[in-house]
C-alpha cells in the first residue's frame, strides 16, 4: 500500500511539472493571453510594436509612372504576375481599380464589408439554413458560395503582391486621401484592415442564427456584436476564412509587418 502511494505521489508530481511547463511555454512563447471574453489580448510589447508597422522596401519595385485616372491598364498588367487564376483577370475589368481598392481597404479597416467596392464579394445563390432540435442554423452548403473568392485569394503570389503594392503605393495613397483623409496614411489603414480580418474568430461548430425582418442574425450575441466585415467572413465558412487568413498573414509579412504585430486567429468557444 505504501509503495502504491509513493507511485501515486510521484505521478502527481510529474503531472504538476508537465502542467507548469505547458503554462510557462504558453505564457512566454505564445505571445498572447486569452481575455475574459475568450478573445486574444496582445501583450504590452505587441501593442507598442503594432503602433509602428515596418515600412517595406519600395526600392525593390519602381512606382507606376501613370496618373491615377489612367492607372487601370497598368494595374491589370500586374495581375498576371500576382496570380494566374483567370477569375482575377475577369474581376479586374472594373474601372477605377486603385480607387476601389483604397476604398475597400478603408471599409475593412473600419469594420465594414468591402462588397460595395467589389461586387464579387456578393455571392451567388440563396442563403440557406436548416433546423435541428428546434434551433435554426446556417447551412454549411452556403459556404460554397464563397469558394471562388477564397480560391482566388489563395492563388495570390506573396512576393508578387508585395512588389505590386510597392509599385502602386503612391497611387493608393493619393486615392486614399481623396476619400477625405488629406493627412491620412494608407499603409497604416492597410495594417488596421489586416488586423480586422486576422482577428475574426474561426467557428468550427454549427452557427445558430435567428430570423430578423429581412435577414438572419447570429443568435450568439458576441458573434452578432462583431464588425460587419467579420460577420461577413464568418458566413464564408471556417475553411474559406482560414484560407484567407493564412494567405493574408503571408502577404502581411512580405509587406514588412512582423509576427508580433499580427494576431493569431483562434477557434471560437
């Protein structure tokens, strides 16, 4: 009996050591702590670093020597270097691409959906739900409406995106100031937009919804209180959302932002 108790005590000690080791690893190496709401709170060092996103080396690509009003063709020419997906070329048939892009980034940075600027974010097909146990849930088949948009985004070449951004940055800054930000910095707004998307929680469980007058709302009040762009991303489904977040993180790093500046998406509980 005494020998058995010794074994149990030893096992408990080992378990405690392992748990302490895991806690230490999470605290010191994960770089983030969960807040009371289940979200992710940046560390103080991360907050300070996030206030000053690094500048990319614009010398790697010469700025486009075209006026903003006549920049569409030059921008379309860059598309072939960014992605070989023919859908992207079809999407770029719109006019005022730089202005649309600047407005879309500004919208996302302010928590709004960019579908006003780019109609390909408006999915085809009906929004579907199903009922189980008296609850209404978002039908996962609705996620497929966004597969094309997610696949095109995933096809983007990371280094090519960074070069294209360096070439278009002056034009984007000009278009951004036309939106009513005479002293605004588009690069900082781009950073805010990236953070907005990366902070969107990933839901792997069924999403309960409730019928409103003309649309459906998330039944979970925490989800319904998210920004419009984040709720739009949730409706794309977890696989499409993670596809976008992974690619966006790669692009952000190529643009010169650091790992410490970029939140780590975590499953929602």
